C-alpha cells in the first residue's frame, strides 16, 4: 500500500499540508485509492515524504472535512465510502447589478468549480441570473424546469444574493451556496496576537457573508472592536457600486477621527485599493502608527506598498468545498 504514495513530489505552490492533501485527493478522484482502503500511518507517510506527522495530519483533517477520508478512532484513516452518483449539477450566479471588478473572484471560483466537477465525472449547466431584483423571489424558469425534469440533481450557488436566499434554501434538490474559507492560513492567533496589542482596532466589513464569523472569531481570540470603530456595509450599499471609493471613504472617515484607530481590518479585498490610498494620504507610518490587516484572495494577489498582515483565503479551496458539498451524498 505504501508504494502508492512514493510518487509524491513537492511543487512549491503552497504549504506542505496543502500539497499532500491535493496529492491524496487526486489519488482518490482518479480511482487509484478505492473506497474503504486504509491509508498508511501518519508516521510512515511522514518518513516517506521527509516531513513531520503534524503536517500529514493537517492534510488528513482537511480531506476528512471535505468528505474524501474517514477517521476511525483506534483503527486509522480510510478512503470514504463511494458516493451516490450525481450526473449533472446546476451552477447558479445572481448577477443582479454586479460590479465587474467584484465578479473576478466569483469567475475564478466558477472556473475552478467546473474543473473540479469535470474531474469528478459530473456534467454541469450554468445559470447567470440577470433578472431585475423584483423578480428574484423565485428561481429562474430554466432552473425550475431543469429540476422538475430531473436534468440536474443538485445546485451549486457560487453567488447567492440576500434576495435569493429564501427560494434557494427551499429548492427540492441537494444544494449548497459558496462560503468563504473560514480559517485563514496560519490560524486566527497569527492575526489576533498583534491586534490585541493595539488599543483602538477598527474594522470595515460587509454585514452579510464572511463577516459573521470574521469579527466573532477575532473577538473570541481577545480582540475588542468597539461599535463606534466598526463600519458594516449592507448589500444595498455596495452592490453595483465602486468598491474602491467605498473603501477610501470609510477608511478616511475612520482615520480622520480625533481618536483615530491604531489598527484597521479591511474585508473583502475589493475594498483594499481604496483603503490603501486613504492610509497613504493620512501620512501614518505602517505598522508603527497603524497596523493594517487586509483580506487577500491568494490567487488574485495585489500590490501593497506597506508592511501588513494578510487574512488569506484560497478561492480554489472554496471551490473544492462547494464541489464536495453538492456531490457528497449519503449512501443509501
């Protein structure tokens, strides 16, 4: 069994645990590792790959969360049982008043999702919903027909707006909507520790989506954001608007206060160019006067002139989770 793992080679495109996870995932998807097969021990794999057991275990944890592996206490790690075959998946995008610049990340996720589904042997259809907002109380007609006829057996929402959530959650098929990668690389403590040392941290985040765990996770790690220094955006305030201008105006307003923040968190990365310009205009020294924590999608990097902390997410990991969510159905 160990011979199946000897061809692992690092390619330098990510952390060792991510490369191990991708290597094992490809073995499972290609059928080289069969459902129910037991993997070698963490120690043996770590020795084979000249790494540590901790990194191997992190990779196993990731694949277990995605449903590719199953851990059995006292017995080891096994390839998960075969999934019920889903032939075709509908991919839904709510394109209502979308800012093309905002859509770059969603287009990347959609392309990555399509690649993953093809790799899994699933076909797909894509619906870009450009109806007026008033019509977003029900699914698009073509989606309803595809579900009723059995053309699609699951729906993946790469972009589901607030106005779509009620009918989307009621769809009579397996469905999943995109969510951000909940854990930044390096963990929350890497961001929380330097923020705890600042007395007046501020944040600019949307009300819906990832912010629901972002501020909560940092606050649980001991970072205190007072409400007066938090700017939360409703979807109607940024949908179809210039994100750069929004980031600039909010950051400038916060940094112009009599008791200005000594740390600033900005999420998502669409806001960052404007935030950077406001910081540059302020003349503050980064990170001495102002600690910056900025969101960054790793695959869509940007140029930053300041030494900052990054809250990194991987769009490919988000697409992986979404693909798994709509294809991983329980055995009958």
